[in-house]
C-alpha cells in the first residue's frame, strides 16, 4: 500500500507541474471562461476545475479570475474569498486523483470508487450551499461579452486529466490486485503514466521539462506528505495510540458515534491545516473503536474536508486572504453558513446509506 500511494502521488505531482510549465493550466482557465460566460458559473467552475490540480496554496491560481468576475457582480472581498476557497475544494470530495481521497480509501480498506459514490450527496449539498451563501446578495446577472472559446485548445488542455481517469476506471477490474507485483492500484499508475506521456506529446514539452517536473519542490513535498501520512499512521498504531484512546473514548449510541466521526476529523484538520492528517489520525483512532466501513469513512472524509477549509493554517485560505486583502476571519461566517447544511447532508447520508 505504501509503494502504491507514494508512486501515485509522485506521478500526480509530475502531471500538475507539467500543466503549469506547458501553459495548459492558463489555457484551461481562459477557455473555460470563454465557454461558460455566465459570471456565477465562472466563479463556481473555474476554481473547481483548477482544483483538479492539487497544489499547496493552489487557490491563488483562480483568485485573479474570481476577483475580476466578482467585481462584475459587485461582490464584497470577504465573499470573493469564500467563493474562491469553497468552490476550489468542492471537487476533492469525488476527484479520483486526489491524494487525500486515495490515501483515505486505501487506509480504510475500501474501494475509492465506492467512496466517491457515497460522497455524491455531500458534493451536491456543498455546491448548493456554496451557491446560496456566495451569491445571496446578487440580484441578477447577464452573460459576459467575450469571444467564443477555442474548443480544440480546451479539449487538448483537459484531455490528459480525462484520459488518466478513464484508464483508471476502465482497467481497475482487470489489473488491480491481480498481477503478481507490489502495486494494488496499477490502473491508476497506468492512467497517470499515459496522461503524463500525452501532455508531453500534445504540448511539445521535452525531456528537460519532465526532469524539471520530477525534481521540483512541489513534487517532493506532495510525495513526502503521502509517505509521512502512512508513517504517521503506522507509528500511531505501533505506539498503542488507538488502544489508549479506546479506553477514553467509548461511544455508547448512534448519536455519540456521529459526534465523534464528525468532530474528531474536523478539529484535527482545523488545527493542523491538513485534511490528510485529519483523515489518517481519525481512521487510526476509530478502527480500534468501531467497525469502520464505507459509511464511516465517508463521514470522516467529509468532516475532515470541511474542517480543513476554514483552518488558519490552510494555505489556500491564507494566500487567498492575502490576495483579496481581507482578514480570513471575515469569511468565517460564510464558511459556517455553508458548512452546516453540507455536514447535515453528510450525516443524513451516513444514516440512510445501506451497510
């Protein structure tokens, strides 16, 4: 499992860097604006699409777009800050190339695709609540007057990500855990490898760009983070942490179970500014207390994600607040208003989803 996660994270980081070096990231955002044209949809979709590329502090990439289009709708700075951070992270609930989602599913011992399926109600709730809170002051809107999109460029820019997902979904039943090799998620490794090859080919990038992407600081940080998550979990278990906590934390009914499954991961992510930490530590704790399955993992993952969004150590939040020149605390009310219904839907999904 450790080899899988480290290799997959390494490949994702390379793909992210190549998107930046080749200019495909800029092309993707520009052509999306031209294709969508409606200001509200631009503010929702552009941060979300750029969220497909998981870079620390990556919300800074969409901040100029949110700022400009937000001015068109006469949005306050605090609202722009909320929209930029909130909608960038919506996609992480169901994005199969998210290193946090991959790691969480692996540590829980469940299929990433099953976890994605059960996260969809939460995804919808997050989109709706973000829309209502973010645009409640907007009375009307009209389409922006822009030239039409370059569909060929848009397809080329988006195709590596799409190819990686299609290959991973298509091959998972045929190669994952079947071949006698130490890779149980070979489909994702193959998908990412093909995606990297494709972006090199269609962008005209060469070996120099590939080496630069492999040796970048971002690649090292993401890869080390994945390895550290596994190491943290193993050290926590080996030190007897779950056993000690199981003596202190003993849920006696469904209400107490739900309270723990939401508060622990949310507070851990809030305190550390890392949803990875919130998920990894929470899973390590609850596996000794509960029968952690798909429903429990969904609630842990959703809670960790929501707690992470408002963390004062969350780089996307920090950088966005600096860009919009407004204190992070100004958007806390909006964050809370959008978080409550989203978390409520996650809890309802937990209660209603089949065992």
